[in-house]
């Protein structure tokens, strides 16, 4: 039930620290994560992972790609189910398919699963609904442990998808004996991320005010970032669009100047995710470019950057896990903008919780 909440979306945003703790409890018993050796062996035999998903789950896959490539040294392609199903690319010699789906019922993803099973490719579904179609029909299934997600806009399932991919990627890396995997303690990082998210959800009055200052009565908004900040920007834009109905775009920060910067006007909101050290200076110079065209710019980063006007500073956890935390202020922007515009936050227009048509 909603308990003391007016709607499910805010309740589910607030549950995210608990979801990360539940994932830790489910997957970590001693030191090692409890991923079956059959699954790890199948993953280890693959020369490439294909992550297939739609919408928010696709954005989680983009974050997962970096985790698998860094921690398990395996090349990854992330594909939109609706495209992939109709235009199967040339596959690698030993592909392994990972389906990310909150509901486990998304028709676009089911269609791809049917196709790749006919090709005899090994498959894993990572889902929040244990007995769902995608879970039943794949060779392997792992739970997200997010608890029922009722609001149409996915929040806690997104965070859970990133966390569970981190668990799998690190387990695979350890199975392969890789240092990158041995050097990171995912269990501990999930606990740090839970605390960092708690700090954000405890600042609701500030985030509500920022939402008003940046988004009220705006018709367009931009989210920019590089690397996993870019993936975060895509997800932040989707959240804002679907519940507040403000037109939003997620952009690779360096790509704005190749055309889209023409849309920046006086007071256009631009939110920049600065999550990686290696590109921080570049993204900050992109922020300067939009500021000089009149944008109203806000930086979400893990470091206090003096001289930036508005800033949300996140707790400093492993860079590769920063998307777990960085999305949360943007979820709250979407939520408060929707409430301020009088929208039905849990049931946005034109949308259903699970999309069972292609
Ligand atoms: C956005 C949203 C959708 C879903 C997408 C895939 O908030 O909820 O974009 O992420 O329809 O759904 P699942 O994960 O159930 O396959």
C-alpha cells in the first residue's frame, strides 16, 4: 500500500536505499556473490554480451555495459529490443543474451528472446517479477529484489538493475581471476550508495524548490553528461518527459555543440551530470558554453566545484557506481514537476506499466 504517501512514485523513490540493502542481503552471504556456477560458466564462455531492453531498462543496460567491460573484460552491445528484434545484427561467434526487464512481460523483449532461442544462444533474464514470461523462458533468471513497482515511471527497478548488473559483472570478473573485479567491493559500494541516496531523499524541500526554479513553466529541458553521465542523462530526460510532460532530451555533453545547442534560449534548463574524473573538465566547459547562451544550468557531481552556480554534490563512491546515486535528484525533479503541473504522477497519460504489444 501507499502508506502515508499520496502516490507510489515518491514512495518508490524513497525505498531505493532499502532496495540496495536487500540486493546485498540476497546476493552476498560470505565474501562471494551467490551467482550459480552454471551461469558464470555460461557467461565466461561468451565472447560478447548482448544486453537487450526497452526504455528505462535500456538505460540501465547502458550503465551495465561499462560495468561488464571494466570488471569482467567482456565486450558488450546494448540494444533496444524494438530495433534488435527486426534487424538482428551480425552476431559474434559466441553471443550471450541478457534481458533486462522490470515486468518480464515486455513484448519487444519477448520477441527477441524467441528469436535468439531459435538460434540456440544462451540467455539470462534479470527481472523484478520472478515468474514472468521472460524469466520462465530464458535459460537463467536473476531477481532484482526491488519489491513490487506500481508507479508507471520506473525508479527503484532502474537502480536495482544497475546494482544487480554490478554484482554479476564482478562475479564474472572474479571467476576469470581479474584484478579489476577483485579490487572492488560491490557489497560495500551498494551500502555506500544506499547512504548517498538517503542523503538526497532527505533533502526534499531543497529539491522541490530547485524543481520549481528550473522547470516550472518550461517547455524544454536538457540533460547532458559523458560516459555513464550520458546514460544517466538519457534516463533523467525520460523520467521528466513521462511524468511532467516537459519535452526533455538527454545528450552526450560534447555533442550539443554539433547542432542541438541552437535550442538553448534564455533560461532553458540544462542539468549536467559530472560523474567521471577523466571527462569532468570537458563537461564543465560544455556547461560554460550553454551558460554563455543564456541557459539556466545546474551541475550534479561528486565533487564540490567552486564557481558553479547551482550544484548538487553527491557522496563520493566508486565512479562506476555513481549512476545509482546521480539519477535520484532527477527522479525527484520529474516527480515535483509533475505534481506542480497537476499531473497524475503514478498513471501518466498514454502509458501503461507493462508494454505487452510490439
Ligand atoms: C519508464 C518505463 C519504461 C519501461 C519499459 C521497459 O519509466 O517504465 O520505459 O522501462 O517499458 O519495461 P520493462 O523493464 O518492464 O521491460
